[in-house]
C-alpha cells in the first residue's frame, strides 16, 4: 500500500503468517488473518496506519481465515478450520466484537471456503467440493434458502462485480478467468458463463483470490504466477464485446 509520500508502507509486523487481506466497507481499514497470538484470528488496521492493529474476532478452539465484512459493517463472514491444518472447513459469521457469539452459515462434511458477499449483502458466493471437485455456489445470506451452482467444470476464488450482476471466478481445470452473469431479483439465476482471459498468469491460491476488480468494474489487478502485478483494463467493455452488445 502507498502512503502520503507515494512509497510502500508495511501494514503488519507481528506473527509468522499475516494473510488474506480484506477491506472494510468504507475503505478505512484493512482486515486480515494473523497467527500472532496462536491460532489464526481476524485483525484489522487503519489503511493510513494512524493506529495499531486491533483484534476483530478470535476463537480459542478454531483457526479463522478469509474474513469479509458484510456491506453494513455489522458482521464478519469467515472460513473456520478445526486445526492449523485447516481440515473440516466451514463458513461462519460473527460481529467484529470480542464478546460476540459466532453462528454457523454452512457446516457440512464437505469443504466450504472462499466466501464472497454480494454488494447488497443478500447473496453469499462460496466454493464447495461436495460434488467431488471444487465448484462455485451462491446461497441467500444470511439464509435460509437453497444454493445455486455458478461454475460447471470446476471453479475457485469467486469475486462479485460491484454492479452485483456478475460473479468472476477462476476455472478449476484449464485456468480461465470466468464471468458468470446473474440475475438476483427475486431469485438468483445464472444467465451465462463466459471465459474472459486465460488464467495462467494468475497466482492461484485456492483459499483466497490473488486478484480483484476496481470499484468501477473496469479494471482487474492480479498477482502473476512469478509475483508480478498484472493490470487488465476495460473489463466491462471486453465483456460487452464478447456478448455482442
């Protein structure tokens, strides 16, 4: 990240593993997972480094990863693992408060991960291997309701476009950045799925996207396979051309 002098400033110092960054709704804080006090927990620090890191939520018995604020900033959605080896992965939520009680979102024998909330907070995209391979699904948030399958031939790392009408993900075979167009009123329906770019350049982490969309959905910033930054511009225009409209 860049400070006032346009130089990079380090956000975290403590712990052996600080990872899976996520922004709060107004962009003033960066949340992340850290093992600085033992089991990985959720922390945050102001983006301008104006104060020290604060603990958002921890569980003495479980490792917490892949946090995400709800759009109203009142809850945290995260992936919970039973041990440091991250077996039995499920999706939970809690208020960013040390006295909050966690509640389950999705707990099954399968592995659930990569939680991503829609901009309006009504839908939760995630990855599950319940079918035998990783696929992207969407379900109402906080529920109840059934789930809809987004990917068809394997998928990981779902990210919602800020317009709420597309879900981007990486195909889990030949690496393509895929775009699924969805309709969400009143129910979620996947209208189309299209490959946008070859995904070989992306540094794929099955637990967390190494790429994101700009606020206007016009650009994609990704970490390449050799740790170089890649900027893809005019994302929406490219998508419109491929659709022929």
